[in-house]
């Protein structure tokens, strides 16, 4: 854990968040600045600054996050579709330096996204 990381503080319980899902590797809660009717964050409990910092040893964690995103989407009845976004670095739109996925749904998604 990084002591100055917002998401590490949420994982530690120092900052409250209404958790929608939690297991030994990740937790899920609503984004405070939603960009769609459903906008959830799935964050790693392990402090990994971004996908750019991932190594082959992180493959099980990355797969777990994607699988859980699908489970959470199903539990939120996003049957018509949804988008999973993983921003990496400042130019990629990442604002919190802690690996996390955005799960967006509840409306049609446009392309290109940026």
C-alpha cells in the first residue's frame, strides 16, 4: 500500500466508500464523477500504479479484474452492453495512480471514445 494513494486509503478503510463487491484481490464502488448511468470502479487491492507497471506475475490479477467486471456488469443488468476502460498514464486519462477499471453502462457508447 502507498500511504498517499487515494485508492489504498479506500482499501484500508481510511476513506469510506460504498462497496458493491469485494474479494481478496479487488473491490468495486461507484465513481464519484459518473460518466454514464452506471459508472463503477474496480480497483486492485495491490498498489500497482498503472498497467504500464504490470509484469507477467500480475497476469492473474489482471484476468481477475476483467472477470469480475463481467460479473458486476451482469449483476447490474447491463445486458445491452457496457464498456470497460483502463486508463494508463496522464496522456491516457489516468487521474489516480493505482490500477483500476472503469465499468460504464446504461446508455449507448460512442466511438471513438476519446
